[in-house]
């Protein structure tokens, strides 16, 4: 059994009651009866037992001591857990101290001091303290605390209700604090926190997460060794609607020339503070109709001065435009590090530091770091490039490389994002002239220190073009919509490779396809290419093209990685088109319900186009193809065929020559018309021809085969009429600066070619078939079939007659 004896002067009341939500299967047994609740008042002695062996499952105990410091002296000093001999139940000790608002009370805690926790949070050992301030009839919850912290004292204005919650198995015998009388503090409370060594604490405003009392003032005092540095961070706050005054925080920093330093809650709070300081929260007069809530949760971090805290890094963004650079901790913004984790601070000046710092273009910064391990920091940058007037934009090529202002920092670049904005009818072209790009596919993975993720998007749709890295075959990518390019780094190698970036961008006129790739592969490599939006499939009605360059001495081998497209169309048809860039090339076309082309050789540059339909549900168009190269091989069979063909042609030529020679000997002599006004000497050196070729007669050949001259008569008579003689047919073709085509080779024999290309070679006539030069003068009428022709009164003779007269016939 248990016996509790309460002295009247102690003013202690003990209550034992059932735990909420527990069935009454256990009772409290007194002498002659059993009860479910028991209250023992001051001056009473009560003996009782429990009807069960485990009463801690069913009952809780509350021990309250009332202390009146208004009507009489206060029992200041250590606070004891009284009375002794209590049953082992979950118990709460309450000290209700009533005091005048003109005086102050101080709760001083023994080590290991206290740590404030958020509402709903539990202490590891289930031992907790709760402090409430009582001003007149109002009660303000100062906070809930666990043991093992930095809060050493709490000073309050007026009365206080202090609670200590102990679990049933706790062996704690001391309250851990004492009460002292102090002068009025003229504010709601003062919380003192002693920070030794590197540490991090979290504190909250009274009544958190509810509102801070209207127009109240409170202070936190931080005791920090002079050789340490403290930084303040506001993690969660809200503001009330003020009618008068302004909600603010004030810092009193020893040695500062501007005490107190006033900040808004929305400002970046001071950091890198040397030694102790005070922080005060000031409320305002709130709007009675809509007061709002003033609340604050903040963190104070204390750390040793860093060895390089005085080392500044110049970040010159003055020549950049439309760019932001954010230095942050690893995992930001999705991952928020625990407050207990070591912290890295980025400082724009010795007192303006934060865990995340954003720098903007057009400014020069001098930043420093308060961080033991800089490898925990990252950089994320973003730059926008837009075009409104194509005529102006087309003249400019933009370099998509990371500025040296970023790469020179001792922080690893995590991501650099370019947002390329193009209006309608203006498209974007990305080129990599020297490095070229490799598409990241399962069969051909990127293993470089960085990669590019390219997304083409409008306000309604988004096309993930793919992931690319340097060192591939893609020279150029043209895209029709706005484009986002994200450079992401892997490991530390990017610092060495950043100097070789060659990605460039320009604005180009409108293109027909959604995306066009220009591919110039390495002849020794096997290149894999796949459709964008892999593996989720092309969006409906999207057309993608690849232009593959084939070297002149190579042949490309093109093949697809699967036999069919693998989709069924709900609306429209899906096509694969292949065509070489050569005259007369046939275009290969396959629909979605047909087999894809078999691997084939391509001897010229060629195009591959994939056009999507609207697929039925659960089917997506994803295609992958590959290209390899080999040297062109000359087939032995082809060589033999060419040699055989040449031999046949030579035989035919010899036969024709023999037949022609025989025909010459048997046919009638050639006939023609002689003009006595023509110089009949063979052309020789230029001195014999002072006139230009257009002004002399050397370009007119009058050697006329009778079968040619009189062919029209043969047609009329079906070849049965003997052709007329002595008829001149003039040359009526164009007369240029070069001579017309010479006579057929069957009429010419040994003609020696001159080595002087500027001078026409002399004609060496060794054939017995004489050549006669004739000239048709301007305005001369052409004969229409008469056997004679008049030429300014001159009578023309036959060539044969002229030879006979001059004795030239052999």
C-alpha cells in the first residue's frame, strides 16, 4: 500500500486519475471502498492500494504546489520533488507561482540545461518541462523544453506556471531548477542560452505556432565565447496586421557602432557574429478585426572561425546579362539538411551570410565561405537568351559555355541552365563544331564529366529531345520551339574540361520538322540514334529528321534496332522515310503496319524521317537506328565487266572504221560549193588571222557529205532519187568565241596537239579528203532547193572542178 501525508503549510495537492481512453479495469482501493480517482488535499494523510499489479497503465498523477509571492515572502531557492513515497505512475509536478508584474521571477536550470522543442515533438527520455507566464488573467506558453540543451535561465514578468513531466519509471529525484526573485524586466520574458563550442540550437517565439502576444517585447540572450562565430537564420515566420508600430527584430552586438541593429523578419539576419549578443522580438498594435499572427522559429549556429574566412573570391558578373548564380548546400532545394548537421555559410560581406546565396548579373561580388568542407557546396546557374527580331538575331552566334567567373570558384558546378526563347516562325539551332554531341542511349552511354539535357517546349507540350555529351557525331540540332538546355556535371573532372566547351546557339528561320539532327559520324565508329522523348514515345503528329553525312570514299550501313514501329494508329498514319541525296534516288517509305527496311548500304548523304500519328492507348512510337561506315570496295566482277565492255567497244570501233574506209573508196566524190572570196589556205599561226574568230571565215567547214546535205530529198523519195549536186547549205548555228565541235574522228587522221593552249594549233591536213572553208555573208538569202546559188554575182563551182583547174587532184 501507499501512504501520502501532506502538510498544510506546503500547500500541495495530489490527484490520481484515470488515463484518458483506458477502460476502468483497475481501481484505487481505500479502507472500505474503491474509486477511480483520488484527490489528496493539504493537511490530509491517505493510505491506498491498487486492485491491479500494473497501475501505471491505467492511472496518472498530478502534484501541484501553489506559491503566493504577492501576499507574502516567496520560498526562493531549490525546488524539490515533494512529497516522497509516491507510486510509480506517469506524474506531473506543477509549481504555480503568483507574483506581481512589478517584479520579475527567474528560473535557473542546472546542467545539462534545457533544449526547446516544437509542439508535438517528444523528448528522448520522455522528461519535459513546460513554462507558462501569467500576466493578470492571461497565460502565455513560453515553450516546451527537454533536458540536455543550452537554455540556462528564463526570466519572466509576473507569475509563472512551471510543469515537469516524468514517466512512471523515471528515477529523477531533483527538479533541476531553482526560483529566484529579480527586478522587473519590462518585457514578457528573457531566455538565456549558453553556447559552448560548435553547436546549433532552435528557438521559437512564445505561443508558437500560435501568435505572439500583441505589442509585446521579448529577448533572447546568447552567451558565446569570444573566439567563436554565431549566425542567425529565420526558418519560419509570419507577420500580423499592424495598425501602429512595426514588427521587427533588434540585435545588440557588443562593439557594434550601430546598436541596436534593426532588421525586418524578411531580411537576411546577421551572421559571423563574434562573441555574445542579444536578439529581441517586438510586436505591434494589431488590427482588431483581422489581427493576424506574429510567430518566429529561428536557428543560431556557432562555429569556429574558418581558416579562410578572410579569403574573398571575386565573382565578376558585370558583363553578364539575364543570369543568376545560386550557391547552395548539396541537395538544395528538395533536401533540407538537419539543423544538427554541420553548416556551410556563403557571405557577401562579413556580416551578411546565408546557407543559400543568389548572385545576379550586372554586379561584382566579393564572397567568402564559412565552411570546413567546401565539397558540400554546389552552384546552380541560369541564363536566359531571347530573340524578337530575326534579322538582328540571325547575325549573332551565342556561346553556351559556363563563364569563368563561375568555374574559378572552389565550388563544384552542379547545373547550368540556358533558357532559349524564340517567338513564332523563329527557331533555334544548336551546334557543336569541333567536339560534336553524342546521344546517350543504352548501347552508347555517356561517360564524360558533364552532359546536356535538351528539352523543346511550348506552353502546352514538352519534347524531351534527349541527353547528350561531347565527343559524338551530331554537329547540329535544329528545334522549332523554346528550348531549355541543362548542363549537369559529374565529379570533379568538369573543371579540367570546362575550357574546351564549344556548344553554340543561333536563331534560324522556321523549319518544317519538330527537330532536325545533322549527323557527321566518325568513319570508324558505330553511331546509335533514337527518337526524342525516349522511352515514353514521340508526341502525336510530331516529325523528326536526321541528315547523315557520308564521306565520299565511304559507304554507310543503315539498320534499325527492331523490325516494326510497334504502334497502332488511332488517327493518321506513322511513316519512316529514307532517301539518299542524289539524282534519281528512290525514296523508301514504310508505314506503321509494315516491316521496317532491312539493313542497307547508303552511298551518298541521306535523310531519315520519322513522322508520328495519334497512337491508340498504351502504344508509343520509339525508334532506334544505327549507322556504320566502311571503305568503298571495287568488285572484281565489276572490273572484269568494265574491261570486257571496253574490249567490245574497241572491236565495234575497229569494225566501223573498216566499213567507213571501204565506203569512202566506193562512194561518189564529195561535192560542195566553192567561194572564190574565201581564203583557202590552212590556218596556221595567229599572224595569218588578224581578225577575231567571229570576224573571219576559219570557223566554217564546208565539207558536206552528200548523205547529209541531201538527206531531206532522200526522205521525200524514200531514198530512190539521186541527190542533186552543186547546192550550198550554210552553217546557221551559233558562232561563239570558241570553235564549234570539230568533224567526227572518222574523218580525221594524225592531228598533232599543240602544247600552247592559248593559240589554236595548226591543222595538218594529211588526208586525201580535202576541206574547203566557206562563208555566208550577212544578209545572204538561203537557197531553198535550187541547183545553183547566186552570191553577189559570183558563180560557185564544184570543189572537184576547182581542184582540176589548179592541178591539185592527185
